[in-house]
C-alpha cells in the first residue's frame, strides 16, 4: 500500500473519476494481485481553504455532529430535531470559514499568546462549578453529549479568541450612555414587567351526552357543599370528572393572557383562596379556586441594566461588525470546493 499527500490546484485522473488535487488531502493507492491494477481510496477532502489553512471533510463532519448533539439536548421530537438540523446545517460551513478567518487575524496581532492558560483556567472553573471530580470524568460527560474534552477545549479556545478580537476592534469603538439605557427601559417596560399569575384548582363537570340543566344542578349542589365548609380538594377528588381529580383539582399555574377569556375574566378578579361560581365552557361546567396569586411585578432598572446594556451593545455593534468582517474578508483568500458551495450556504464568500 502506498500513501500520498497531495496538494495544489491541478486535476488528477483516477480510473473512472477526475479529482481536483485542491480537493484532496490523502489518497491511498492499494496494489492488487494483478500487475498494474490498483484501488484508489479517498480518505479525506479539503472542503475549503482560508489563506494557508484548510477545512477538511472530517472537520466539517465534527461540527455537524456537535450541532446535532446540541439540538438533541432541547428537542426530544425526532422530526422537529431533523427539521431544525437541516435548516441550521447549511450555515455551518460559512461559520467555520469566518471563525478561522478571525482566529488568523487575532494570531497576527498576537492576541493568542496566553490563550491556552485561559482555556485551562476556564475549564477548571467549569469543572469545579459543576461538581465534576476531575477532567477525565468531564471528558466522559462531554462524550455522552456527543463531544469530547479535546473538541470542547478547541471550541472554547476559538470562541475566546474571536470574542477578544471583536471586543478590541468592534466593541471598544462603541459608547453607551446612561440615558440610552433609561430610554430603552422605558420603551420596553412591558418586557420587564412580570405578568400576574394564578395557581388554580378545579372541579369539572363534562357535558358530553348530558342535559346541561341537570349538570348545572349537580354543580350547584357541589358548590353548596363547599360553602358549608366542605374541602375543595376532597370535593374535587369525589366529583370532578377531569384528570386533575386525583390531584385535588390542581391544574397548574397560569399567567395573565394565557387563558380563555371567559375564565381569565373571572379568576384574575378573585383573591387568593376564593372560589368562583359556576363557569360554563365549551366542554362543560367548572368551579375554580385560586390556590395562590401573584400580582404584576415591574423589574427595576438596576436589576435589568446589564441585560439592556448587552442588547444595546449588540444593536449598536451590528453595523460596525459587518464593516469589520467585510474588510477582513477582502484581505483573506477563501476557496470553497464547488460541490460544497452547492450543498452549503456560503453566500458572499
């Protein structure tokens, strides 16, 4: 067996296939028993080149695996997961190219000198905060999530380098005034106001196949029992026809604006511990109890100042960042193999 590392911008003719040497990393030529007969195996491909550095098919596949793993953590629905993955995967190659472009620029400016120390310190802090005994266990945990300590360290290193570069060349040029923060807070006060919410219990009477007048008579009887010191929870367990009966009628917590209008109009006028009259719905009759209640709460400016500042910095930085990236791209040689240009969104590169 002979192994060749190939590079350049020529075309090599292999039986049945012409391959650009720019798209090859390693080709294995295996001689068979017949004289001159050979088997050619392509082990890896150059997907893209950014100046003198390359992105291989292996690199791209690792990024796609990490994307899928991260989506799986918050998406148990396999169909929705696949749809989200297919939507996001098209932008992965472009992100990889731009990240490599920024890391190269940071290295030119000597911004990566102590990055290994920073990464190690951050990993150690993360390990301690998570209660993980050692790095070996952390590696095992990351592998369970579809990554590894080595991959995570590399991703963290890249992210820290890029953040430092953008911080120095973009965010350092932006000023943020106290008056701007106050104005943003005032304009978006609804976002910083916690809505009122109620924790409800119910006694439910389903009307399917029943005379509504007879059903109302039963509901009034149960309501009367409660008024004569009957326990709401016990009455719910005995009379309620909903799945909440076994829980003493507990149906959960609801924020204002999330319920059907006829019910919401009643319950948000009630006090904690108060029991409603009979409420008719499309599926039956309900008696509701407000087990607990929270009034609307406006988060003070000091509590959300950091959140607002971060958003305003991002808003004000957006045009500066686009300008910086355009300038950086003009100074960078970028090649993407034609078949990958078709498969991935690399618009503008």
